[in-house]
């Protein structure tokens, strides 16, 4: 199915350095998926950057493919959301993963949509962690999911909708709009 999150080496060696040379077209990439009908939720592959990031919960609530810590397979959505907790080790995992995409060291055809940061505890982030989040936000779209006490207890909300997914919480509205589960 998928491969792990380590750097991919292809026949051309390491991926292109898009920050220095700009995007490099890839030969014979996978075909673009057909457009979704209006009102259909977008499907994403959720990739955890560390154990316990919250990928399974997010995929259950917002739909899409739970890839765990592996790259999406060929039949999985090519739009990727990277997921990390807001603790020090979770935030430290984000720059390395972003660098894999920047260098083109990921499987061909993946489209990084953003980073989802899931609160690791209730309340405000300590200043050093908040500064790390600001740095991440300066280079990519970040969707923040607040501490959800009900999720900790296993209550993901009422199940419903066309695909049987759970109703997302009200607070992370930008993520709900991105995934097509807006309120």
C-alpha cells in the first residue's frame, strides 16, 4: 500500500530544490482526479508526523483516508494534510516533513494542502510553542484543532451525513470549510 515517511529517492536522485530553481515538471505524473460535484466533501489523506497525532480521529470526523504515518497509496486521495500535536516534539516534526515536500522527496503526485495542529492540552500554548507555530504558519496554511474533551472520552459527535462521517466540532471552522464539512 503506502511507504513510510522517509525520503523517497527516484531515478533522478533527490527531488528538485524548488526554493532555488522553481517547480520542475515531472514526467508522466498521475492523472488528475475528476472534479467533485458541488457540495461533495473533499477527501484527504491524513498523515501523522508522530504517534498519537490524532490522524484516526480527524479522518473519522472529517472523512478521508487515515494513512497513519505512511504515504498514501495509489488509490488514496492525493491531497495531503500533515497532522501533529502542539507539544514540543510534535511541532519539531513539522519542518522535516515540510522539507520533504519542498525538495520533492515525496511520492510523485502528492499535493500538500496544509498542516493540522491538534492541541495537546487545554488552554493557551506556552510562549516557546506558540512561537514555533507562528514560524510554521509563515510557510504553510495551518489548521488548528483545539482541545476537545469529548474526543478524549471517545465521543466524536453524532454520526450522520452522506458518507456516515461524524459531525465536526464547531471551533476549527477553517478546517471544516477546507474538508467540505462547514457549518
